[in-house]
């Protein structure tokens, strides 16, 4: 087990707690609910990570309002991707 797992702190929760580091952490959008960020080690161009600020181990552990906020971030990420690189398709 890694130190990160032992402490309960993940890179996403560390980024959430550090708004001043958004540029260095490749955060492209921060809302009251969550983050959209570029993957530091993408396997494909335009790979985004989307996370809510309150960490949970599974999507269904969030209540319906939190899941709605997550999907809103997904939609915003898709819009940003479409406008920035105009891909033929977007996987999520």
C-alpha cells in the first residue's frame, strides 16, 4: 500500500486543497463542486480528469445533487474540448 493510500490524501484531494497551485497542477476549471484538469501523463491528446472536491471511492456514494454537479463538470469539459481541439468524437 502506498503512502498516499495510507494517509487518505490523493493527488486530487491535494489539488482541491491548493487553489493557488491550479496552474502548476494543470487545473483548467475549478468550481465550488470540483475540478477539471489536464492529465499530467496522458495516453492520448486532450485527456481530461474530472473530480468532485469531496473524495469518495465510487460515483454512487455521492448524493443526487453531487452526481448532478459531476455530470455538469463532464458537460463543461466536453464543451471545452470541442471548442479547443474540435475532435471527431469524445469518450468519457
